[in-house]
C-alpha cells in the first residue's frame, strides 16, 4: 500500500469524521455544506434555497458537549492527581504512627 493509497477502513470513516468536524465547527460549517445537510425542498429555486439556508438555525450541542466533557476530564484528572499526592503524603508524620502503636497497649 503506497503513501497515496487510502486504507479501506479510513475511507469508510472519512465521511463520519467530516460530519463530526462540521457539527463541532458549528452553523457556518454546516451551512457551507449546503444540500449535504439541508436538502432543497420540492420546487425551490436557488434564490429560495439560499434564503432558506440563511434562515436555518443550528444549535451546536456537539461542541458544547465536547467542551464540557473536556473540562470534566481535566477536573477529574486534577482531582485524581491531588488524591494520589495526598495518599503519598499520608500519614502526615511517620513518628505519629509509631507513637500510636507504642501507646496503644498502655493504660
């Protein structure tokens, strides 16, 4: 397989990835694809379709979801790092553990 040859699995996923990129990029990217995402209605001429496309609304839930998921992943990662640091430092004083063992059996 040469450098210019596309792997069949890549070719299968390429249109899905483009849809994902367009969804993430928002309304302008979706509208730029025209009839791919918003087909012409029966009897629409080019001017009618352009006006129809201009009025179309696109709620970018994809980007909002992915951005929040990224923030969540970063916060979970920070929390995990903090927990590991705390666990590594616990108990705070080694002498405290030794003292408690020595005095545990005494009355």
